[in-house]
C-alpha cells in the first residue's frame, strides 16, 4: 500500500498520523524502517502562448514530458515561454497536446533523484513491502518514506537468511553439580542487587530446540510467534530494503548507493519511542535507559540479552566484550596497587636510594651541559631516586609475568563467553552471508566495463564475470604504501621535534640567572614536553583517522566487511605508532646515544643529546605513559565523545532550519513524530572508534605495565564511565543502527592477540634495558663483596678527568669551593688511570650479557606459561559443547517423530479409504464412478488429501 494522497485528501493528513509515532495512519501497521530525503519542487509554469526569445544554448539538461515521461530523440520544438532564461515550455512535434519542460541543471539533478526514488520505492513494493509517504506540499523541505514489512515478507526473508527459530520441542539445560552448583548459587545471591531490573526468561532450566526457519515446517515452530520479534524485523527489513534491482534509472539500486548519491539523506529503523517522558508506557528503549544508560546504575551488570534484542548481535557482542574486559581489570588493578604499595613500604629500606640521598658520599657529577652548567652533587637527585623505587622494584617483574598471563586468560575467557552467547543467541553454525558490492566498487566496475566495451571486439566472450583486478587497484595500493610510510615518518618527525624542544629548552633554562629555575630544569622540561607530546598525539590521531578512511576508499574494496577490515588495520597501524612512538623512545633510545664526557654526541652545533635522570629513565617513562594514557582517556575518549556528537547535532539542526523556507504550514502537526525525532539524532557510523580506543588502552595496560603498575587501575576507572557513556550515546544520541548478525568480534580478536604477545617482548626489554633490575641483581650476586647492595651507586658511576674536557666546554664561574679533579658519570667504563681509559669495562659486558639472557629467559618462560594456560582452558565450555551435541540429537529425533506421526496419519487415511472400497458390492465401473463422485464431495476430501501426501 503506497501513499494514498489524492486531490482533496492532503489537508489534515498529518493530523491523522499515529499518536505513538510508530505506526502508519491506520494505527495498525508498525513502521519498521524509514527513508528520509530533501526535496525541491520546480516552480509553477506559466500558461503557454506568451512569446519569448530563443532559449539559451546549453541550459537544458533533461527534457521532461508533462505527463511524467522523458522525451527521447532529437526534436525541433517550438518555444512557448521562458522563465528567467532557465525554464521553457516547448510543444513536442508529432504528439499534439504534450509539452516538454526544459530544466536548469539544478532542477535536472533533482528530477533525476526523484526518478531514482520512484524506481527504488517501486522495487520495494514489488518485494512485498508496504510504504507510506509524506506529501511534498512545500517548495522545498524534508520528507519521509515509512516502510512496513508484512508477515509474508518477513517469513520469506527469514527462510532466505536461515534464521534459527524456536520449535515446540523443549529440553532441559544441564546444570553444574556438586560444589560448582553451590558456588554458583552463592554468587547469584551475592550479586542479586547488582542485576538490572529487566524482564528475564521465566524458565531458565528449559530451552527450545532451534531450527532454521522454514515456511513448509512452520507447523512445528512455536505457535505463539505470530510475527518474528522486533530484532528480526529490523534485520530482515534492512536486508530487503538495502538492495533492490532496478532497470529504468540505474542497474543496481542499493540504499547505500542512493545515500552516497544524495538521493536519500538517511535510512534507519525507528527507536521504540521516547526514553524519558511523562507517559507511563514502558518500552525497551526506556528500559535500557533506566537500567543501563545512566551513570547512576554504574554498579549494575549490563543487560546483554536486552541489548542484543534491541541493537542486534554485533553491538551486543561489543558491550559483552567491554564488560568482560572491565571485569578482568579488577584483579589486575588490585595486584597493581599491591605492587605500588610494596614500593612505598620498601622505599625506606632501599639501600641504593639511601646511598644516593646520603650527602656524605659527595658524588661530584659531570656537568649536564657545556659551559653554562656546573658540577653537581648526586644527592640533589634524591627525590627522583626515591620516586623511581616506587615503580622500579623486584615486584614489577612478578607483575609483568602476571599481566602477560592475565592477557592470555582474558582472551581465553572471551572465547568461552563468545561461544556461550552464540549458543543462547542461536548463532551456532552461522554462515557468512554474501554481501552486496559497495557503491564505489560498482561505479569503478561500471567505468571499467564501459572502457572495455569500446575496446573489445564482437568475438570476445562476455560470459566471464568482470571484476576489479590488482592492476586496477595498483594506483590505490601505491598511494597507500607511500602515504602510510609518510605518515609514520611524520610521527617520528613529531617525536624528534619534541626531543629538539627538550634539548633546546633545557639549554635555555640552564642560562637562567634564577637559581630555582636552574634547579628545576629537568622537571620543567619533562612536564612541558609530555603535555606538548599529548597535544601532538591527539591532533595526529584525528588526522590519521580521516587519512586511513580515505586510503581505504581509494583501494576500492568490494564489500563493506573487506572495507571495514582494511580500515581497521590502517587506522590501528597509524594510531599505534602515533600513541607509542614517544614512549618507545623514552624506554629504549633515550640516554643510549649520549656518548661520554669529552666525547659527547651533538644533535645540532652546541646541543648535546639528552640523558636519563640519575635514577634512570624508568621514572620518566612512567610519567610519559601516565600523562598520555590519562590525557587520551579524559580528552579523546570522554570529552570528544560527549561534545562532538552534540555539536554535530546542533549544526545539523541549524542547517535544516536554514534550508527550509519560513512559510506557514497548516498541515504540519505540532508534535513531532518518532521518525522526525530520530532524524535529528547522530547517524551510527560503526563500532570501529569504540573498539579502537579500547584496543589502544589495552596496549597501555599490557605493553609497558612494568613501568606503570597503576595503569590497570586508571583503565578500570575510565571503563566504568566508558560503559555508561557508550550506552547513553547508543540509547539517546544515535539513530537506531541496522541489526547485524555476528558470531564474533572479527579482526579485533587477532589484534588483541598480537598485542598480548608483543607485550611479553616489550616488558622483557623494559625490565632488562630500562630498569636497574639486572644491574642490581648482577652487583648483589657477582660483584658485591658481602652479597648486599651497599656500594651499588659507586659501582655504577665511572670516573672522568676534568682536564680532558674540550676547550670551551668547561663550566664557567663554578660554585664548587674545592677544585674538582675528577667528576663521575653513569656508565660502565674504565677509569682515566687505566691503560684502556674510557673504554667499556668488563662489568659492562657482563651486565649486557645478563640483560640479553634475561630477555630470552623471560620471553620463553612467559610464552610457555601462556601456551599452557591456553591449552588448559578449552575454547568451548564443556556444558555448552554437551548442550550443542544434545540439541543436534534431539532435533533429529524430533524430526523423525514428526514425520512418523505424519506418515501414520496418511496411512490411517489410506486404510479408511480401502475399507470403504472393499465394503462396496457394485461393479468396477460403479466403484470408479463413486470414487470420482467422492473426490468431488466434501466426504471424499480425505481421499484427495491422502493421495497428495502419498505423492509427497
């Protein structure tokens, strides 16, 4: 049923709209899907007959016959009138009474879009859908096409998509027995206040057998299902409405293609109603808002089944994954706090810190810069050394091993939860659906076909299906390689720019005459450089997101799934490099290429490479990691996520108000309908940004956790807010997304697995190279005379003869009272009185060997433990695997029983007919006549029925 507007019925049509805003005007058929578009009507034509000059050449784009058809062929029309040199009426030769309208380019484009809309809506009707349209009673404005899917369409598409539906047969779900059952009951009682108040399944111990929907076997489906639930409405309707084949305007009319060509502005299923209001009507959207999408319910579990029912499996899996990740952060946060507290407790008993803070030792250190920097006492770095011990202690090694196993257990537990959800959501055995090509792919393929059509000869075979080859995509691949390489180099350049800033700022502050400024040079430079680096990371993140999307588009992937996977890989690569480049520099490169006194390495003329703090680079790595992580979470993940959608919504509303004419419309109802309210909302653009920010956070939690044990705690606090923030965004800020079936999280799992394996290697190098764990261990068990840490600081400092400093680099106006003959610097080198002065000492090579041995041992041990955990924890829970086997067996038995009963019924009909035939005493011809008569009579209907079923 299409729009029933006729002359005289348009007025007041809007007043007859459904009160709820969710149905057609008859208040019976539900609006399942909405198409929105902006229209622009042509101005009214003047009466023919007025003379006017010749029309302007080139102004006509499309000729329209006044009855709606298109005029084709070359004609010599007679001009009747002209409107502003853009519109003219001509009389079509040979067809008296018909007029042709010459359109301006803008009107021609609008007319072409109108034809495509008519073609698409006609195809929707042919597909069995029912549509209702708004009247276009303005010069220009916004209009909606509302679509309803009747049961015939839904059942047809459910059978085509092989959607599993519950049958009449129910079976008992096997429960745990013994101590596991008791623990489960105790856990349920303890967490009862944390459960959301949403409708639950009445009998959780029983489950319906599921079977792919079939109209032929509908007799054993659950009879209470008059219509497939709302989740499947959106799923099936989006499948029908997304693509319809056309012939008049374009070969393929896909809604994505039409939206890309601005034929339609938006296509979306409706929300269930308002999420807050004075009315007492409870709907699923309002229930989700009250029990899930408010910050006041942050302590409650997520209603995953209701989320899946309302938004679909793909979004349901995302929130299930996010919830499990947040739950797993709780034990890691507790262990991280314990490690941090261990550092706080043992700080007073740490011998190296005491030696560094002891002013009686009087370690005179070499100048930190040339000419303007003086000699300094190591005891002045006491605060840095004590702070470093909070994160650089033996407990961090244990925590690194724990986090590597934590990542493995998290991924294993997610696979088990994913399988459990697939079983209860009837997604087991879900096959990949054949996706429709993207509009850009079709356009490129059409261009290739048109090009080949002019080249190929008549003898060429046209049966071979054309597709884009690697040679067609070669320019896109080359641009991808070049630009990604350029972007990575840009990131490294930004890091190098921050390094230059640190070096030059440190040198400039060293020139200051203020004693306080000179004493706080390192703190000032570190803090400002990290903040500057954070700003650069945030800016480049936004740029890289747009660049990754553009690079993926010029590759011309065929399907949306391929497009999404390639976009994810590019965006992750660029954002990974951008987020961690500066952290990698501090962890593994800073202070490694400084040189030594008398032979320093210079970046520019007069600027030395920067060194690590006296306590090591681990403390600076901790500061760098914490500020970037917290800054990204606070600014990018929270402020941007809240502010940008609201800003876009405001701009779109202002744009719509500006484009619409300020005219009185008596037909427009005062109260906006649900499709009007949903159109104002932000369109759903996919889950890639949501996953990306969590994956980057997962990297912060696992990759450098040895330097910042409190990272899981800050991630947990962020995620508690993030879950409710995302929930509120999906329920209140976004249009309802199309339902997408999915049985896993796709390529994101592979990325998580790679990060987990990479974290083992990086943490091994952080402990071995960045921290002082290995030098301390080597000193205590190899170099110490009494097996203690006394003398460790002196052991790590080398001597340098100040008389060997280069001319012009000696400190000017030194404040040291005594004359300095030797200064100390942190390195393992031979002293000036050695025959091999300033060369690496034996201790250096011993420590280096120990570092490499630790990396190999740590990596292999943790990898072995991870594989062991992976092997011990099965991917599919035992109870779920048993239930799946049980369901298959019961399904076969159920089918055999149904078919056996049907066969018995048919046999009873045949037996009854045979008895009736035997009891007759008439002749063969009489019996044949009576059989023919019985076949026509109602009493003989059983015979006809049985004979038909016998054939089947």
